[in-house]
């Protein structure tokens, strides 16, 4: 059973932006490898993503011979979206140089969005930390159980976003317990590693499980094809939304089908913040604007008959009708046996001053 306890948490980035409870939802446009190895396209995607209102753009960086065994890189890669004869050629085609990453970082900054890069190996994370000056690190789902990598990134001392696709709750819990011994600035993202992910497999309720069972900030890495589930995740406690972004979902490449185009990203930003505003503070009160409606649509105790001054009120003498403003029906039975202090005509609202 999911616990109902709540711990107020937040993480401050180096630009004074806060992520967490009570802070605006942080929305990341995951460009990933949707640039298809085209540097100018990558820059255009940064600009367009910034125009949709996202907080950050995110790329991926790999050192292929460190990440994969040689035979895996040399195997034929015949998928329709392949950019090479072998898997290694395909992945190499999609990689940018260190110099290009520095230029992309500066271009993102000039467009007023944070620049995030997911590293997939030690060398890539070293470059990201030492040269890109990122405010937050992202560790992808495959590395939940890569404890040496968790330790390395944790020791940077910066906030960490950790995706959790392809792993059980027990594995995620163990990873969190390990990482917390080094760095407790963690945001867990619910993710289902399917591209695209059918809505019925998104399992957004895991967000609540993470939040309350692990006492951790949570978010949603959206691999579904729509704009509704990312916004819905905010209602479940997500403080980060990560969504794959493309300029054209029909482009060649493995991730375009699970991505949204600019209009879709605009709607995610719009709907997520609308949900956020609509959630309120959880305290049920009567707001000032409701008082007039409370009178108009409310109910009062009303005379069902003519009641003479001094008459003892019986149950058949009173009823309940709209509008409000008179004695509340909560006190219906308390009025019985009281005496009328004035002549009360049938179908009148009864006020406290009308009875003893």
C-alpha cells in the first residue's frame, strides 16, 4: 500500500531555479539523438524548443568503445532508420564532437534554456562535468545498476535526475539507497522503455509510489506519443517532465515516433502548468469569490407554514430550501421546540434572530 506521508523537498539549481514541491514544474525537451547527426538541425531544435516555453534542452553523449564491446559495435544494423552498416557506424554518425557540444551549450544559453547532457560512460560524464558546466546531471535508465557510474556522478555533488525504465522497484530502491550515501539530491523519473510507449503501459501511479515510499522528488520521462500523460503526471506529484522532441515525427531515426513536434511541446508546457495551477495547496476552504455563490446556491431553514409569534415550532412547520443566508439545515432539529420571536409567514427564510 502506498503511504500517505509527505515530505516537502526541493533542489536549487545554480541559476537559483528551484525544482520540487511548490516550485513550477521543470520541463525538459529531450532532443537526444533526434538531430540525426546534423549539427545545424540540432541548433534549430534548441531554438524552436526554447520558443515552446521549456526550461531545458537535453542531448546525449557516448564514448562508443568504452560503452560497448567491440563485437556489439561490429554487428550488422539493418533497421530502416539505421545511419550505418554496423551498429557502431550508426551510433558514431549520431555523435557530436566535444567542440560541437560546447557550441550547443552556448547556443542553448543564448536562447535562455538550461543545457543538459545524459552521459553513457565515465569519459562522457567527465567531459560533461568539467567542460559543459551543467546545472544538473541526467543518468539514463540502463544505468540504475551501474553502481560505479552512480558513485562517480554522485561525487560531482550536483543534483541528479535518474530514469528508471527496465528496472523493478527493488532495484530502484537499492540504487537510491546506494546513491544517497554519496549524494541525496535525486529526482526519480518514472519511465517505460518502449518507443513509443502505449498509454496503458505508462503506469503513472508509480510516480506516487516513488514519492511516498522512497521520500524522493519524482518526475515523468514520457515515451508515450501524446501530450495528456505528461500533464497528468503533475497531478500525481511530478516536478519534472522530460519529453522527446522533434521537428518532424516522420523523420528517419529510432526516437521520432515517441516524440512530439513543436505544437505538441507547446501544449505539454501549457497543460502541465495549467494542472499545476489547478492543484492548489490541498487545504479545503471557502474562498472569497465563493461567498456570493454560497448564498445563491446554498440552502436555509424555511417556514413550511405560517408560524405565529410565541408559537412552539414543530418539525412540520419547517423545511429546507434555497437560497442560503438563513439558519443552516445543520441546525434543523435544534429549531424544533424553539419559540418564534415574530410572526413568520409561510415560505420565509428563518434567521437566528427569528427564534429564541
